[in-house]
C-alpha cells in the first residue's frame, strides 16, 4: 500500500492560493469599467497641464478650458460607471472581481480626479494672493490641500464601505446609504465647469459682477468639498434615480419633470448640471433633517397638545 505524503503548511498555503485563482471574467463590463478609470486619469492629466501663472485654455479655436475639459472627462466616467453595472446585471454576470475593479476605478475617477482638479483650480485662482501677501497665500494653499485630502479620504472610505455592504440582488439597489461618490464628484465638477464656461458669458462686460461671482464660487468650493465628504460617509439615504424614477410605470408627473430637466439641459448644460447635482446632494440631507427633527418635534408635541385640548374641554364642561 502506497503511503500518502503528509502536506506541510507551505503546501496547504500554496493549494489554497491556487484554488482562489481567477479563472474567467466578463469582458464587456470590465472594459467599460476600465474606461471609467481611464477617463479619471485623463481628467488628472488635463488638470495638471495648467500652470499656476498661465491661462487655463486650449490653444485651438474652441478655446475650451483645461479645467472644464477635465470636468467633462469625469462626467464621461460617470456614464461609464452607470453602464458597467447595468451590463453586468443584464448579462447575469456580476462577480466579486467586477465589484472590486469598479471600486478601484471609482477611486480614481470620483476620488483622486475631483480632488486634484479642485486643488489645481483653487491654486490657479488664488495665484493673485501670492503677489500681495505670501503668508495668506501659504495659508490658503494648506487649507485647499486639507479640503481636497478630506474629500479623497472620505471617497475611499465610502467606496470601501459600499464593497462590504453591497448586495448583488437588483432589488437591493433602490437606494444608497450615504451620498454616492459619483454624485459628490458631480457637485464639485459642475461648479468648476460653470465657473470656467458659463460665468464669463453671464458677466460679460461687467467686471465687478464677474469678480464677485468668481470669488463666491472659488472660496465656496473648499466648504462644498468638505460637505460632500461628510455626506459620503454619512448614513443618510439617497434614492437610486434610475431604479426609482425611470424604471417601470411611473406617474405622469415624472414625465413632466423629465421634460423640464431636458429643456434645462438644452438651454444651458452647465447650469443644468449644477442644479441636478447640487439638488440631488441636498435632497437626501433635507429629507433626513425633516424626518429627524421636524417630525420628531411634532410627534413629541402631540401628547402635550392632546392634554391641552382635554383640559380645555373639561373646563368648558364645568363652566356650563
């Protein structure tokens, strides 16, 4: 009788690693996911082309700002992010590999790219302060870096938490816990695109209005980034727009709202993006605040109101 060789701890570890080796993947969703990451990387490259003391426009006749083009690349990454998961669920080929790859690309496109774009945009816009007061310039640079770093850190935490808590069942994807990272990136990117493309046209011929609006957007961006960072890691519930409002039969009012949004996009895509992304980010917080404070206060006040009414009724009966 042949004796079986006893496996050593090294052999057992090697066997366990071999058994976990990835054998097959779904090609089309994976390609779309990688395209998402490439768009984020392209946005970083475009934002990095702008030097602090130079103009932020291309040299071709369209004169599209580098920062705006980087923002559009992040928007394109959002489209790819919506498609890859949809393709995987339609083909019934969702896998742990696809989820991990999606989160890695999302960190690039909706974490690193918006944070870097925000930092470069703020440094470029605050260049004038370095000519006046170097101390103020250094303080602003550190503040901008902290805001960008906080946003990036919370985006990474949000995506890691999503990987742990995510369920592959389609019925579980009706809402998100915490602001989704693409929506948070959309708020920052839409404000930058509006600042680069629409604001110069709206304030054309009036330097004072342009300066006020420009400073308002620039110095609000760090606080917006911090707010988006907090919302991403919060437990506030946000609706899944595609699954809740666009799938299946919906009330007629949904069609009217969709037509209004479509008309707004046709009129001004930059203003439409600001309203859509900022409105979506604020919607979850407003609903949470209403349910947490207003309803709670009202319910807590109801027994007191009932007792007051009963006392008034008893006094009326005794007087009669």
